[in-house]
């Protein structure tokens, strides 16, 4: 019973992580690329000038992200590829300090900033409008 539960749990993890998409033929083809990619990134991280790296590799990094997004939408991504892209993104932002602003976020940030300052603008405008009218009408109602 315990062995069956353990096997079914491991089979569930295998299916959820989409490992069945990996065959030995595909792994033997892509393993050298993953190895070279890891070696290349580790060698680049030891170099001093990171700004040139950010500029030179910007298009390649964006292409890699778009490929990852397409694979994610199609559910054709194995957990190893997802782990590799997560490590790449972490190195890109933390180690290399390369961050490019996404143009799609500009309207969201603008609207959020406007909504954040809207109550402040409202209260300041009511204070300025009523600055000369500092009367207490509630006192006259109760008197």
C-alpha cells in the first residue's frame, strides 16, 4: 500500500512537471547546449563591465523570454527548461544588474500613480476651495 501511494505520488509529480515531454533523444541533443549556456553565463559573471553585456545580449535575452512564453502557453515546457529560465532571469537581474523596462507596464504605472494621488488632489482642492469659508454651519443648525 505504501509503495503504491509513493509510486502514484511520484507519477503525479512527473506528470505535473511535464517531464514526459523529455525523451532521451531530445535530452542528448539539448544537454550540450545547456552545459555551454551554463558555462558561458558563469564566465560572463566574472567579467567586470556588465553594461556592455546588458546592451549586447538584450535582444537575445528578449528572444529567450518570448520563446519561454510561447512554450508556457502551449504547455510544451519541461520543468528543467523552466528551472533554466528562472536561473537565467535571476542572473540577468541580480548578478548582471540588467533590467529593461517593459513598455507594456508604462500605462499601468501611470494609471496607478494617478489613482494613488487622486485622494490627495481631492482633499487639497477642497481645502483650497474652502479656505476663505471657515464657518461652522453645524453650530447654527443646533443653536
